[in-house]
């Protein structure tokens, strides 16, 4: 599991359906919750995701 990969995540809670997630920090995800690798985000999009996360977290 690496930064930028897209996986399905099966979590208890709302509707309990597998949802797509983008890995932004590989050591914070419980691997038991991950299903299948679905794809990879390109570098430009991953840079944009990082910037948007910083904005949401108030780091910009």
C-alpha cells in the first residue's frame, strides 16, 4: 500500500458498503479494513489532493 493508490474500504457504519479511498499516508490505515486495489492517482492529481487536504486542515 503506497501513497496515491485507490483501494476499497469496508468499514462498519453507514450502509456498510465498500467505499473507494485514496491513500494519503500509508502507515495510518488498518490493512484489515482494505479490500481491493482499484487504481492509482496520477502525480498531478495527488499534488492537488495534498493541497486541498492542507486547506481543509487549516495548514495553508
